[in-house]
C-alpha cells in the first residue's frame, strides 16, 4: 500500500511539473503573440499615415489643377492670383 501511494505521489508530482511547464510555455507564446500584435499595429499605423499623406497630397494637387473658371469671377481671380503668388514663392496653400 505504501509503494502504491509513493507511485501515485510521483505521478502527481510529474503531472504537476508538466502542467507548470505547459503554463510557462503558453505564457511565452502569449507574450510572443502580444509583441507581434503590437508590431503589426505599429505597421498599420505607419501605412495609414502614408495613405493619409498621399491622399492629402493628391487633394492639394487636385485643388491646383481644378478649373478655376467654375468659381465666380472676382473670387476666382483672387484665388488665381494667390495660387500664382504662392506657387512662385513655394508656399503651401493654407
């Protein structure tokens, strides 16, 4: 009876040890997944920023080439003058 209890105790200790190793392994995997998730989120933010900048540049270029004749005469001439002046000086539109 005593030897059976010792065998059972060893089996329980081995099972407990195996489970502790499994928990440690799963924690490591979780940490790796968290790090990958953070990296992917950072990459996504960078890409979204690039797309946003490209869209902004496209809209600015589109604004520069829009046919200004569709605007009322006086504001269009003022806008044309401002664009010409800003373009020559290298300034950005506000």
